């Protein structure tokens, strides 16, 4: 079995969000299972700063519109990079806080065509082409159009994974020509989308199997309110749609061995978590005299993540004696709002605009509760990490959050987190109040923490799901 894995980002090479964690972990786990896997991604500036992959001496040339771009093929273990400085030598992967790069359509047409040409150049004949998100979504359609008569890809089946349906790669119709696809495919049944071209739709209409990152999200995206205009397309392909819950690499996320923490701990002995909390409070300059909880948020600062919900609820959260810690970057308006709120409530609120891997681990370990009021959350990795580090999530009951968090029952004392319905300030406040109440009883607090730490979200089950699909498609 040979799997060509194409993703715009993957750890440890480049990351903006959970997609990178998933792609990197999936490749690693497939390799462990002796599945011959080749990851293809762009050679961004961030990769060049930290890695020095070998130049294979081979390259690909792709004609995109009236211009031909050449990409050198570099290799590091099971990863292949397409080096094209004019397309990928940028400060960020997809854009800046001011907006996406204007040539993103061209950049990811090159990735999709380039990945297939790189496979040929390296004589890696795949049984499966596994494509992640809109940036690689042209590949399934290319296999059934431009490459349909290429004997190298005879028998190659495609899997399209949706990590977040809210990001589709929609571009003006006048850019359709650079895809290289024929005019017969620019129709409502094809890649046309309200007068534009939709890269993700290309993958959804042509992939042999579609997956998404949790069972609940697979059901949610069939509904108009969660389908972002593609619910009709997904309904027509529902027989080929599977929801496979992501996991986390529990060797990388392990509070018992995490070297970045001031003290290690596990469910049998939580003393180290108290030390981590003390360190976090100190680093953030929080006034902890009232003994209140520390609630944290780590992630992209966006409306999807419910950052506005936290901001609206924040004054009343503070009135409960709960301190707030934020770590992330994203929409400029949210960045400014959090910075201003932090300055206005110095000693109670700490906002770190950016991302620091080591500090994020301290936040997961040192916080008491973890806030995830997402409007929708395809899978979510933050809540899994928080549970692993003994920090119960307070989250909206949606997508992967509903699949991984067991809502606390105040009568039985069972549960590993606190869920609420509808991403609203009122819902978040009610759940935080319940957490404060539950945590006021030390024995119940300990039971909730330990239940989360022992839940277990390894990649083993997810990999079985993917390899099952690969075998099914390969016959």
C-alpha cells in the first residue's frame, strides 16, 4: 500500500492550526504501521529556517495560466517539499492579518499539480492520494480529468479530508483558467459556486471517499446552517462521507514527561499540576489572592472559536473571581480587543498575542479550566490536550467537542468537562458557574480532572479508520 499524502501544512515542518497536527501525526502513525507514505507540502520560509531537506536533483514544471513555475523537489525522511521561492517564500503560510495572499489560487494549483508530478518524478505510484482541505482539493478532480489517461495513476483512488468546511478556497471566475480544467467542469454540478470557482467543491464532487474529522461534524455539515453552501453537494455524496475522530500524539502531549513543564504529574499524583499553576500565575502576573480559578484560551482568535463570546462574558467571569489567560493570534479586531481588555484588567487578565509552543504547554498544564465556546468545531485538538493535562474544558456542544467531552453531571459527579448549547455569553457563563461550583468541592474537582486525564485520545483508532478506507478503495 502506497499513500500520497498532500497537505498545505504538517508538523513538525509548518503549522497554523490543527490541520498540521493531524497531517503530521497521521503520516507518523501510518509509517509505524508499515504503510509506505509520502507527504507532499510546500517549502515555506518557516520550513527553510528550521530544516535542511536534501535536494533530490529533480524538479517539476507546471504551466499555470500563461506562466510556468518550476519547483525543486526536496526530501526529508517521509516528507517531500516543493521549493518554488516566488510562490512560497513568504512571511506566513496563507496571508497576513490584513488578508489572504492575492495569488493563493496559483500557489495551491501548483501544490496540487506539483504533488502529482513529484510522485511521478520520484516513481512513487500511489494506491491512494489523500488530500487535506481546499489547498489540495483539486487533486481528486485532476485524477479524473487531466490525469485520467495517465497510466502512472491507473488505479489510484482519492480520499478528501475536510478539516474545516468554513474554508473552501473560493476565487473569482476569471481565475478558473489557471486550474487547467476544461470549461465543461465550470458548471453548478462542477466547480462553479455562485459565479465563482470553489477548490474544495472540486474535491467533494470527485473524491472516491470524503472524510471529516469527527462523527458529529460529519452529520452537522449535511445541514444548511453548517454546510456553508455545500450541504447539498455533501448530501449527494453522503454515502461516501465518513467521520473519523482525530487523536493526539500522547507521546508528545504527556504531562508526566513534558520537559517544558516546571514539574511533571499524572492522574495518580497531581502535585505537579499545582506547581505548573503557580508558575503560570507568576509568569502572567496574575493576582491569585482570592484563590479563584484560572480559565484559559489557546487558539486562533476568530469568530468561529467564539472569541467574541468570551469577551462579552469576560467581565462577569472576572466577577466570579476567575482569572483569564489568552494565547493566540488571528483577526486584528480580536487581537486589539484582548490587548485592551488585558491592560484594563492588569493582574486579572493576561493576553499573549502570538504563539509560543512552550508557553502553550504551561497554559494547558497550569490552568484550571479551558474555554472553547466555538460556534462550530470540526474536531478540535485543544480540548483533547486540555483533558490530557488535567484541565477540564468548558465548551459548546458541537462537532468534535461533543464527541470527546463528557458533560459533568452535578448529581452523580461524573464527567470530564462542562458543555453548553449554543455559542452565547449566557451559555458560557452558566457552564463556568457550574465549573466554579464543582471545583469548590476538592474531591469532585479531583474526580473531574482524573476522568479527563484517563479518557485517552490516541491515534490508533483513527488510523484504523483511515487504513480501513484505503483497503476498501484499493479492493
